[in-house]
C-alpha cells in the first residue's frame, strides 16, 4: 500500500510504499477513503503535540473515514500510533469508530469532524452552556474557530462574538452566525471590554498573548462580578504559555478549563460522535473542503496553513 510517511520531524510527510498492516485481535483493516490535514495532525507530524510519542517513522493522521471488511462506512478515531490514517489502509479498533450512513460524503465528514469536535465536545463535556449564553470565540478565523461560531449557535448561544486577526475572514462570519466581530490587529481592547460586560463563555483557540490581552480587557469590564465566565482553552495557535494576571482570577467569577485529549477521556469523545455526525449531516453548516490525492501529500502539507479550504487526502 501507499502512505504519507514522516521520517524526520523537521520535514513534511512523503508519499511512499509500505507493507499492508496486519489486523490484530482488537483491530480490523479498513480501506481509508478520506483523512483531513488539520492542525492536530500537523503538530503530530512535527512531534510538537503534547500527546506525541516521538516515534519515527510515522504515518500521521488521527481520524478519517474508511470502509471496513464488513462493507460498512465508518468514521474512526486513532490513538497516537505510528500507523495513522494517511494511508490507503490502516488498522481501526471498531470500538473507536461509528458506522456512517452510506449516502454521506466521506470527504465532508473527514473535513468537518475534527474542527467541529473541538467546540462540540468543549461545550457539551467541559462546561454547562447557560441558556441564552453569550459566547466569544478567540481565534474564529481558523477552520476550528469558524466551526465553533456555528456550533455555538446551533447549541443555543444567543450571541456569538468572533475574534481574529484576518479582517477578510472575519467579514465572512456574520453570514454563518457571528453577531459581532473584533479584529485583534486593530486595538481590540474596547471591543473586548464591551463584549465582556455580559459574557458567559470563551472558546479559546489562540492562548498565548491574545488570551492575556483579552482577560485584561474583559475582567475589569464585567457588569456583574458574580456572573460566571467559563474560559475554555482548546488550542494554542498563538503560544503555549499565557501571562495571565492573578487579579483576573480573584476579581471575578472566572473559571479556566482545558478541552482536549486527557481532559476529556476517549470514551467521552466517542460518546459525542453519533450526535455530531447527525448534526453535520443534517446540513446548515458552512464547510470549505477540497480533496487532494494522497500522492500529493507533500504539496498539501505546504499549502494547508495558507488555504481557506480544509484539505482532505483521498486515495
């Protein structure tokens, strides 16, 4: 079979031939139909994700859509293994997968599940979303942040503020549910303070300095210090550390939690998959996707950070 193979953490994957994997007592071999190039996979291939095993060579890919030996179409999750989803075939534990309707588009599901899962699981597993909640998405112009705007609205948020650095991408977000926009490159403190007066939830994909800047603007502006503000750290695109002022934790009812592997157990993610698939297949979500042949993985790796499309590798 052919696969995307990482031989060094400082080089992108290369397309090459590998032996077919042999099923084990707990796994079945599936024919992979689609696997998306998303930031979580890119960090896995760079050896920089906190859950990375640092083993090489490595076939990246932690999720995808494939067809099993029983003919069923499945969305599957993989552990951090050296045999990932970016191959013509991989090994899947059926307990870490769900059967999909035969009429779904594998590319669309592969593109949407990972970015949608980040906010879906955060809002359903890490906090209790208040009724008529006011939500701020920090890092809303990335694929996951863009999905978070839509997920928050679909789960009942009354007001969603989208925050990001790309003015062009920000301008697209009102069409998919954003009620207010804040450009981080244009003196954002006033906008953050005004939004923060009655804010309930922050979905933070940036962390780093933007998180600290937002907290410094939001906390002093709170109209009611007793009102719970739930801050969920989901990503760290702007830095793995944030200089959080201690006063922010003392001056208002602020709770900071994380959402990801570990803080949510594997069974928690798996329990959310059927509902999320139903949500995504029902329609109403804007998901920009583009299929790319697996043989072009090296070029796709270089393009992924700059394109607005979620690139999905297909055989």
